[in-house]
């Protein structure tokens, strides 16, 4: 018997597929389309990990399944190739990040090919190539033209020693990851995209995505953070030209305000503290807060620290003056950077007021009480208003509307909506990213580079010494001419956040060789939205939110009919080893290439698809891999054993019991695998069903009908094809077929074949199983009772007893009650 040799079979078929352009996307207008997409990898030096294998194997099953079901499938791949790791590698190795990145891209492509993934390699894109980032720049200019890209000052992490801006992930315990210098906050002019203009549409759009996991939609809702409430204006007597606005969802507590708190970063703070007794302490406090993270300032267990500014604000309704404080727990990036302190009815405010001996004024009393005097803790339940002027006696929920309306009438506030979402900061002070296509001219100001002059290419004459922005060291890049007046100008040396690159790559795949524009709208409208997007849940917020934002802007610009990029989102679980996430630091990483070398790619795919539900965590096990290899060997032997039978093509004669049972099992398996692979994405249960069919074939009697046996063997290979593409190609050829198994139609099933002629049921006497009876599957209760009660064995079981009752559950049991 021919032996299963994956090391020979897999390279053979990978070369055949390559030579035939087997997975090149067709352009048949009569076929339905299906866009299958997995999140593309970052080309690190380590190559693929098991999480990648899981992601790509699932996407490949889906793509192959859809092709066999008559769809024209777009299944592309690329590399998310810009980013900080490549720049760090360049600094460490003394090479240009382009060399390092392109070498890694080639390595990962080779590993993906060894997995047998059915990508259309002609559509491959790397986000670091000028052919791609030319159109990333083109899109930036589109945003600029539509008023969605702007420049403003913003606080950044600054390392004085390295003279550079650090991303949040480069700050470790308040220090620079590279030189251990204490990081400070510094205000720099940076580029932003107005994602807040789309906040409502991004929120509403989530309701149009029923095929997204609810947990992901909830995460996006929380990130956008829409909150309906009231804005209230407090005037500042000593700054007659200024007001402080606060946002609150509890205007019913307005009469209980006894102080106000500003964020240390609030622009009014320097003016309010100037010349005041606490000026020095507050300035030191402001500097200290610039080094703190959001978590270390706002955590529930973090001590609340504040200082009185010496200035006061005037209450908008009572005219009372309340002291203004600055405190660590108020952030400039949330709301307005100012909050009103109502200690009687807010736990955080209560703790702050107790610590600093500030007034606590109850303005809500429990229902039925005329006042509320307990100051042991904040009262946060509903009640009626007290000490609130003309609003006394109102239920506090009614007072929310009444006080909001009154503020509007007095021009002191009104109803408003607040969002947690902030505009997208895209500036990065590093080399290995997409250059921002803007120049600065002393005469003309900020001038965009004309689209016909794109791309603005990254220069080669840069210095990678770990200090400052390498782009700023390139004289040839920095110095240019103004596109408007022709005079001397300076290029923008910030590059774009890499989330920009990944927020539109799925559109470039559709038209990757277009040299005139990012993509042809007609082609995009044929394929978009992506039918199924597969990847890790860690990208649930930023990447997906930014992609949705970009898609909506392109829709508004008339370039796309859809305004949502991904119809269905599937988030897969992590791959673990010994219960922990695989990582180099834990020493528990398993290389996919090691598994392929030992057992073959089909075994790696089989294990990773079978070992756990697709959306659950998968714990790697050597025995599980070996078990998958044994199963493939078992399939191999089964097919080789019946090659002659299949080649003879006998007509099925489903007459005897064994043939009927195998036929039923075959049709059940086809139905199960079809539903689990194409609808539910429960690949593990699909594989399990195929395993049961293989068991059934092995148990099939030698003397039983050969026709149904041949059909079962043939369809087993077809059903396994999306899961293990190499072995099934080889077996299909061995069975005498000249076509590719992946080009065969998917097997069909008949519902009537699933109906059992007979079923085995339990026969109980007084609740204990004493016998098994075989009855017609479609028999009614009366017929079942008659047949069972007339069996000789049953007659013997109740002999000498008085029959009290017979309970029949069709298809399951008969319970005889007798004594």
C-alpha cells in the first residue's frame, strides 16, 4: 500500500497550485462573490506563530469551502509592514528598516505558502512599499480636503535624553524604555483626524452589524462613550472674559455644588494661580501630573490629591462663589476637563471633601423625608429635592429635565451630548512610517503636496542613532520647494500612525495594481463589504473603529456604496501552552515550522482546527498533534484500501441495513459539515463528524453494497479538502480523478436520507432499563406500545405482575409500571 509522505506530497501540490495560478481571483460576473479576509501580520523577525496558523487556517477553510460551493472568492494577503519594531531593529543592527522588513515579509510569505493557504498572491500588498503608501498619502489629502485633517498642539511623552517623542508603550514606569530617563509631557503641534465628527454614525452603525460578536460591539460603544447630559457654565469673577463649562448627567444636584475641580492640564489654571499663595505648589503638581498615566490618576484605589487655586467660580443659579481646585482625578481628555463637586451625592466627591474639609450640602432627601442630614456617606439613591430653591419637592429624576430647561432659559447651560471618543492623533515622530504629505512655507503656511507628485518617498540619507526623529536628519528630505509659490519650504517630518495603513488595506487588495487611485470604485462596490473578517479580539476597538471611520469617509466621498467595511467579524481565541499564552519570555513557544517539518502542514492545520471551538482558547498539546497525524494516516489507508472500488464507480444499491445506515451517516455528515463550516464556523465539530464517518466506513461489512461505500469514500475526501488541502489533492488523484478536488462541487445531501427506518429504544420496568427494543422510527405511541408489549422478553419481565400503566416516549423509551 502506498505510504503517506507529507514531506513529498505538500511541496509537490504547492508547486502545482503556483504553476496553475490555482487561487487567482476570477472575474466571472455570473458567480456570487465572497470576500474572505484574515487580519494581515506584522513581519517581525520571528516569523509566524501558532496564533497566525489558527487565523489563516480558519480563513482558508472558509475560502476553499465557498469556492467549492460555487462562489467567486477573493482571498488576499499582505503585510502590515510599517512600525516601531522595525525602526528599533534598525537602530540595534545598524541597517535600514526597509531591509529588515522586506526580508521578514519574504520569510512570512514562504511560511504561509508552506501552510497551503489558498491566497491570491498576485494581490499581495506591503504597506511599507511606495506603491502602497502613495495612496495612504492620497487618502490623507482627501481627509484634508474634506476638513477632516487638522493640526493642533497636543501633549506627548518626551524623553529629554533621546530628544524624541515616545509612544505610550515606550514608557515604562514613567521612564524611557531605551535610556531610562524620566519622561515628561511636552506640547507639540501634531496632526489629527476628526473621527469625532463621525461619532454618532459609528455608534449607530453598530446596530447594522448583527454578525459581529456582541462583546466587540459593546467595546466599541464604550470606547465612543456617548453620554447625554447637561452642560453648565460657571463664570469666573476675576476673569471676566472666561467661563468654565462642566458636563454632568446629574443637574438635579446642581444646588449641592460646594467646589469646582479643574484638571491640572486645564488651560485656565496658569491664569487662575498666578500670584496666588499656592502657585509654586500647583506648578510642581502640574509637572508631576504630566508624568502620570491615566490609570495611576483615576484608579478607584488611587489617593485623590488636590490644591486650592485661590480663585472662585460663580454658581449659575444661586450666584454663590465656590472655590476652584485642581486635582489628579480630573483629566483634560475627558469631558471638559472640569467637574462640579457635589460631595453629598457622589462618593468620589464625598471622599475629596472629607479629606480637604470642604462643605457637604445635601440637596436630595429620601422619599417621604423633608431633609437629609447624614454625612457619613454620600446619598446616591433617588429621592426628592431639598435646599434647591424653587425646585424643592420635585422628584430628582423630574428635576433633571426641569433644571436643564431652566439653565437654557437663563443662557447658563442646557441639554448636550458628550463623548469619550477623541480625535485620532496620527502624528508619529519616527522614520519607519508613511510620510505626511504636507510642507511648511513661510509665505503660504501649510501646503499639501499635490496628488500628482505623490508619493513623498522616505529618504535613505538618515541617521539611526536612537536620538530624535531620523527623518529630521535628512537634509534632502526636509528642504523642498513650496508647491504653491515655488519658494523654500520644509517638509513635515512626522509620519503617520500605522493604524492608518491597516484602516484601508482591504480596499487595496481589490485593485492592487491601480496606478491612478487607491482603488476603482466599481471594483470595490462589487466586493465590498468584506463578507468575513477573521482575527484576534485584541483589535476589537482601535483597528476596527478606524477602519469603519475610513470607510464612512470614503462612502461620503462617493468612492464606496457601503459605509461599513466588514459584514461579519469572527474573533478567534488565543493559543495557549500549559494554560499560558505562548511567549518567548515564558519559554513555551512552539514553532509552526517545526510541526510542519515533523508531521506536515495538514497535521498542523487539522490539530489547530479540531482541538477547540474556533472562538475558544486552544491549549497546545503534543499528543493532540500526534493524534491528528494518526487520523490523517487512517484516512490515507482507508482511501488506498478502496481505490479500486471507487474507480469501478459501482451504482449504489441501498437495500440492506448496513448500506442504509452508511447512506444515512454520509448524508448526516455532509449536512453537519456544511452547516458547521459555512454558517456556524464550528470547524472542530465539522472535523469530528468526518471522523465519525471514517469510523463508519471502517466498520462497513465486506459483503455490503460497494456503491454506497465508494460514494462515502469519495465524499469524505471532498469534505476534508478545505481542512487538509494537500493530502486530499493526492488522494483525489489516486482515486482516478484528473481535476483538483478543490475545484469539485461541494457534496450535497438529501433530507429524506437522514430519516431512520428503525430506532432502538429502552424498555424500562418500574423505571429500570431491562430490555432494548427495535421499532419503526415513524411508529406512533399506540403502535410502539403494542409491539413492545407483545415481545416475548417483555412478557416474561411482567409475568405475574399487575400492569398499572405504560408510558411511551417515541424514539426514546417505553416505561412499564407493574407490581
